[in-house]
């Protein structure tokens, strides 16, 4: 009897252990990594091409189970840049509208092209196709795809989320807003299932509108038009909802370059949005222009009363100018109703709970590849800017750094195609002057309210290319009162990797940077700076 009882007890313990192990495995499996600053693939290893679209939740037509569907545009130049990321392409050629599906918002499967260039140009004349979203129209039991097409808005219908979408009608926006086209546009679906077209004025983009999507005269159309913003020009218009408040967001008119991320808030989707006509910068997005992105779209995960908002940024810039990767996703945090942008290169998402954590390989440096700065810095054209974003440059000796100065040093260098075979993107840090100079370039990194710079051991790395003529040239760090440095003793005519290993970060703070004491016209270029926990 005692032996049998012991056997039963051991069996129960074994089963408990198995259940605990399975539970642990399930939790780990749900905690998926989202990595920015890279090109994304499907879980089958296919390249993801999805620009200017959105993620929507629909029922799988085969299983009836809700899944995420991500729609966007595949441009020919995006494909070219991915294969050879050393050239900036001045145009975009439409190939198709793609559809990907997922159950966890991290691992995606290519469902197919739901609209192709063969169908997009029936008269043979090529035109702009982009900025889109999909809404389920209950009255017709159809899925409606809204996309900019030339100077108007094209509506297409499909029988399922993954079906081929066919022409339904084109909308001339002139009667609604005074221009035939929208500036930028996205589709937002509310909790009650109603969907809305969110868009800007077609010329100048200084107004933003919201229109409910529905059926009118037997056709899918917009039913109304409410102006919710008029002020400075904005683009990348998109919307999300958090704790029953509506957030209208946008970016600056910088072409496809990155910018601040802006927002307004309202208790009603049609407004009023506050502060009236005065968009606020999302805190956390200023030091690197929202991790070198433009507002694309958002998705809000709702789980057991908890809401997690994901900022889905576009990185276009003629398919090269903003660093690697087209899609950059980040978790938002909130202080009451105020959103906070968490600029992360790597983070983990548990879609089942909405919980997220910082990735172990996250790079804590802001604007480490110097791609956020769209002009030569200092810049006296929009945006007027004296310093590189995220960095502070002090001219201890030499020509002063000033906007509208003929003698001011240029703080960034525009990489050649040969440079870009070794370093990322169009730009790098430029340390030089026409006279003898001493220069200090630093960045202070510390814990934010929502992302801790944990105490521990870190590695600081960068790539440099430098001439002769330096009395002293070094990369350095200071934390907890301890100095670390890597001295560059020789000329490096090609890009060379440098590293300071085993930096012991203390009190959640570190200052990193570069120091140069050089003779006139000596030059050092720096790119791809990283601070990663060991």
C-alpha cells in the first residue's frame, strides 16, 4: 500500500512537472521578438513588402477564427533596395497590394497579392497607387479596400480578407474637401465595427478629416466628412483608440523622411480634438524622430481590460535614406492619456496578454546611424536644426557650430555608395574643420519612465574611418564615475569596427561619445554606434 501510494504521488508530481513545463513553453512561445532596423521576412522566409497600409482583424474564411491581416503596397524599388542597400531610388513603381496573416502580430504568412499592377492600370497608364486600408462592410458582406489611385480614391471589393479585390468605384473627393485626392489616408475600425477613412487635404495637407465608411446608393462610399484639424501641414495621418479616447496622429511634411510623431485627443471620433488645431509631439519621439520613421498606422491589443498600443512606423525615404528596414514597430506607454514613444531596436510581445519587454539585444543609442537628420546639419531649412538629433556637439576649439554660417563645420557626412557597402544608410557623423580644432560629441543615455537602462555589463561599438592629423581621437564612455575609452591611434582609410567591452553601467545612466583634437582638415567619420547589454 505504501509503495502504491508513493507511486501515485510520484506520478502526480511527474504530471504536475509536465504541466508546468508545458505552461512555461507556451509562455515562451507567445513572447515573440520584434526587431527593428532590419528587413522583415515571413515565417516561411519570404521578404515582407508592405508599405503604407494597415493591420486589421477579420475572421479566417476557412476556420472562422479571427486573425490579423496586414495589407500594404509592394513597390519595385523596395525589392531592389533590399537586394542592394547602397542606392537611393528617386521613384516608386507599384507592383501589387500584398496581404499577410498572423495570429500573434509577429510571425506573418504571405497570403498573396490581392491587387496587382495588371489590374491597377486598365488603360495602360501608370500612376500613383498607395496609402490604403481595408474595412468589412456588413451591409454587403464584403471587404472594401480603400487606396489612393492617381488623383482620386479607388474602392475595391473582395469576398474574403485574402480574395482578389476587384474595382468597385473611384471617388472624386472634390465635393467633400475641395481637392480630388486625399493627402495621406488610412482606415480605422472602431470597437463597434464601424470603419472610417482618416485623411488629409490633397494640397498642402493642412487639414485632416474623418469620414464614416458605409453603403450609399447601393455602393460602398464615405457617408460624411468631418474636419478635425486645420493648422500646420501634416501627413502620415492615422488613428488609434486607447481607454475610450481617440488619438489623431500625423508627422511633418518631410516627404518620406522621418519626423516627430504628433497627436491630438478626443472623446468622440468626430471631435473636438484637443488641443484645438495644435498637435503635440509624442514624448519619446523627439531624440531620433520616432526611431527614424513616419507615422504609418497603429494597432491596439485588448486583453482582459488591458490595452497595448503598437505604433507601426513607415521607413521609406526613397527606399534607402532612413536605414535598413521598411517597417518599424514600437510599443507605446501612457501617462494618463498622454502617449509615450518607446524607441527600441528590439522588443518582445506577448499577443495573448499584451505584455511587452525590452529585447536582450536592444541598442540603447538614439540616432546611432545618424539617419534621422534629413539635411546637412546645421540646417537653416525645414527643420531648422543646429545639432544632430540625440547628440550634443561642443566646439571646444575651432569654428563655432551655427545655423546660417559659412564657416560652421558640417556635423554629418553623406555616405557614398562605396561607404554604404560597409555602413548603414546615407549619413554618418562628420568630425572635421578647416582650422585646428577640438571637438566633443556626446549622448547621455538613461532610463526612461518606461524602459530601464538596467545596471550591468555593456559593450559600446562603432565603425570609423579617419585620416591622419589627430593629436587625440577616441570613443569614450562614463558611468558611475568611471571612464572608459578606445583610442584610435592610426589612420583608417576604410571603415573599421571599434569596441569598448565590459562597461559596467551603474545607476541607470551612461554618457557615450567621441573626442577629437585635430589639425586643420583632419577628418573622422563615425557610423552605426551601438550600446548593447552583454
